[in-house]
DNA sequence: TTGAAAGCGCTACCAT
DNA sequence: ATGGTAGCGCTTTCAA
C-alpha cells in the first residue's frame, strides 16, 4: 500500500493529551471562545496548527450537534442540466455570493430520488432552497417531513416561503408589444410546457398546471394578450421544447417558420431559444425585425451581446439567487416575494 | 414553536424494535443485501418507507465508516467566480455527468481557506478534483496531508495524477496562423498572467510560473511563434486581465487598439475576451478580419454562435470534466493525461 | 477553568 | 440468517 506517515491519528482526545489539557478545553477552543482565556485559546489553536490538527471531525460534530452548516440547493433533474442553463448559473452565482460570505456551504443536489439511494443525501442540509418545481414528489415529501427551513423558487410550496418572478406580467408586456408592432400571425416557442415536449406542436391535453409551471404562466399571458388584441394564437402556432438548447430551438423555429401563413413574430420562452430562432431566420433569409419579430425571455448576457441585440424580458436571476440565500438563512425576516420583470425592447422587434 | 408531529425519533434502533428485528438486520437491509433473505429485506425496506425512516443518518454512518461518498471539487477562488466562466461550467457539467451516474455526490468548494474556518469542509470528501492551481497553498497542503486520491486539473501536482490540455500546442497553432495571415503588429490580450492583472500592460517581473499557469504556457507559445516568424511581440503589446469578463475584455481591447502602430491581430486568451475585443473593433469601425484578426481560446458555444464566428482554439472542456471524474473514481486505472487542442479557423481571422 | 463521562446513530465483528 | 455490542470523534453537562 501507499507509505503513510506513521503519525498517530489526531482527535480532540489525543490532541488534549499532547497539549496536557482536557478534551473539553480543546473543544471549547474551537467552538466557544468565551469559555476560556484568549491566551490559552490562542496557544491551543497555534499548537494544533503546528501538529496538524485542523479542527473537529465534521461527521462526529454533526452527529453530536445534529446540524451540519450546509444549505442544500435542490435543482430540477441532474446537476448537468443546470450547468447548461444561463439562468440557473446566474441564480447559483447569486446564492453562492451570499452563502460564501456567511461561511455556509452549499450542497448542490439533483432533483431525482434515484441519486439518493446510497447516501441519504437529503438529510445532510440544515436548510433548503428548492429551485424550480421538483419532478420527484416523493423526494420533496421526504424533505418536507424533516421540518427544516425551505425556500421554494419559481414555484409555490404550501406552508413555505416562496420566491418568484412576475412571469405573467413580463410575458404579457412582451406579447402586447408584439401585437402592437406586427400584423401577421404570432407563434410561440415554449419551454417545457408539457412533460413530453420534443420540439413539436403542443398537445392541449397534457400541459403542466400553471400553479406549478412558470412556462404555463407565460403562455397564459401570451394567450390573454392575443385575445385582447383580437388575434388569437391557435394551438397550431404553439411549439414546445424540452430544454433551452440551441438544437431544440433550431428545430422548433424551423417548424414554426415553415407554417403557412408564416408567423411575423415569435414569442420565445428563453433567450437561448430566441437566439436559435434568429439563426434560423438568417438561414431562411428573413429580415429581422422587418419581416419577423423575435422576443426572448430572461435577458441573459447572450441576448445583449448578440448582434442584433435581442428584445427580451429581463428577470433578475442574480438578485433572485442572492435573495433566496438571504431568505433561507433568515426565514423569519421575510415574506414570500415576487420580483418584477421588465420588457427590454432592442433590435429584434 | 412550530407544531411538530409528536413522532418518536427514528433510528436503526427504534426501527428495529418496531419491526421486531435486531439493529444489525435493519442496517444490513440498507447496506448489505447479501446478508439477509431478499424477502426479509424487502419487508424491512417497505416497512421503513411506511413509517418514514429513510435510511441511516449520514453523519453517524460516516463517523462509523470513515467515508462519506462525496467527491470534493476544489475551485479557484469563490464559487461565484466559476459560475461566470463558461469553461468551468462545461467542466462541471462533465464532472457531474459521471458522478451523477456513479451515484456519488459532488461538493463544490471555494479555493480559499477563509471559507473553511467554521466547518472543516475540507475533511468531508473522500477524494478530490482540484480545478486550477489553488491560490491558497496552506489549504492545498492540508488536503494533501489527508492522503486521499487527488486529481489536479490544468496544473501539475507532484505525486498526483494530473489532467491538462495542450495549451502550448493550441496557442502555437493560433499564433502561427495569425503570423501567416497578417503582416502588421500582433498584440496579446492575456488572462491572469500575473497576480495583479488589471487590464493594463504586463510587467515582466511578476508573471506566474509557466509550470503552474496555463496562461503562461499560452504566452510562451505566442512568443515562440513570434520569434520564429521574426516578428517579435514586445511587452508593450501584451495586456493582461484578471478575469474573462466582458468589461475587462473591453477595457484591454480599447487600450490595445489605441497603440500606434495599431495591431493587425489580437491573440486573446479566452473567447469572452475575443468577443469583447470584437465589439470594440466594431465600435471603432475596424473591419474584421480585413483590418484586424481576432483569435480566441476555448471554443465555448458563444464563439461559434456569434456572427461573425470567432476563430479560436478548441479545448474539450466537457470531456475534461468527464475524464477528471472517471480518474478520481478510479485513479489506479489512469496515468496523467494531456488532452489535445485544435485551432478552429472561422470568420474573424 | 478544568476533567470525567454520557451518548449522538451507526456499522461490523463475533457469536449463535 | 440474525442478535449483541463496542466504539467511531465529538460536545456538553456536571462537579470540582
């Protein structure tokens, strides 16, 4: 085997005996500065550093105290999925800004039970941020039964604080704008409107519940605006994608722009989808915005860095993350929150 | 206080007594299927589910077994920084693809000791992936002393497996290409070439060590190519940034393009920097690539989605993440690896 | 300010 | 196939 240094294992006990003090004193030096003189405390800390004892074993500590100092961030699906979603990234960045500063650790957790079999991961955190409606209800149930603080983000969870953005308002503003500035048919490129989205037209029967799905809230806003404008959007002008990727966006946009009569505006439920649609328009030789308006959602950096800059609905993803972290650390200081969204009219509409 | 269900606390012990079996049997049901009949095992598992016992307490388990089933991903600096770097994101996505499938949890850890004071976070993982050279050597030291498997990524760590990409080769190809296709001065927009990069010209004295810094490897390749082409790049044509952000890129590019004689090519050490430079060129009315060639590094999605598409050096970030995860799970099956890079000539050169 | 000791929940050894 | 049980490293109470 690998040659390990034959050093004795370091524990409070062995350290205490090396330093000639009691285990309680060593423990207090690390955990309760007020329980001993600062002279002694510093001496102990220095000595520990010197001999290579870097503080109490976390497992033992948390077994003893019953808490871990970890905030769980429960994401939808696999972690990998979230790392490819700019909004999730910004949200996580915001969360980590606050948690880093509070010296609290964040544990990213996939939203599917099958990942938990081995480790009971879900019982590690002391508090939870749940980002997006989990697909796995039994797992959610298990977490709720632990009676730890929970913040739900982008959906509502009974008896817990929630943090949402104004999806309806933002989408309504986008749709109103499009109905004012174009005169032809308007199509929708949706995102996870139903469980089996695949880049095809939607099927009215199996859409998600609007109380649970931000996409449905956005769709409802589009639809309401279309009624008010007296230019109803038929279901044959609504497409659905399962994720906000370039490929899915291209596929859906190609379909949507092949319909006759061709839409003169595309309401896309994310910037990635809008960007993909833009590229399809270019490849089809359509002039944007003269022949085709394209509107996104989220206002990710890519939207404004692009040329032409994409008209979209801003949502404060970073601030959302920061707020979620603050809320989960101090739930008693907060009520549920709905953050505003804002239409950003730029060059694609 | 909140009204909690007055349920007795569930432990192996209480569960065992409820079910009328021994604690060992309950434990075995969860951990060692081969130690009992599958009939009994299933009965126990079902019953546990029913009464709400969701498996052994992880703290107690890991105190007992001495392992946690967690892989630590040690990142440079704060977590937040990494969430804004497309390469880091792709890398993490790759890591999580493998770790998710292996049902192993990943713990993202900031690379600065100050975040560890409270929790001794660094002793939780069983194995480590260290992504990029840590700024905090004492912390690294503490991790190494734990004698757990470590994979170093994008730098070398003595006595441990490392995973690198061919920075020199990729940068050399990029520079050769630029010297072949342009005839004026060539400038460099570097990334973290020295500790106190701030968007200004570099100061030859305090550059990082090439063995430790991928940027220095790239710079050396640029410089070697320039010598071979007999068109040396002076230090007054080399700029440095502290991070791969739009703002820093814009700042550095504005400086670099104001020099007289103006560069006819910009070798940028990331795609973000190249994209920012592109926007500065546009704002200055410079035609790309006729009057100015711009080359990036990394080949992130943004590079090829952009119009014009950015000439850059591809590095397999996703595959790098997947490999790092595989290596850390099975170090005995691997040697240190250098992944190839590849020049992608597109529209900005 | 210190020392002794109980016990957090679990696993794995040994015995049956 | 199952049961009894020591002890993982720690914190905290109590008494000195």
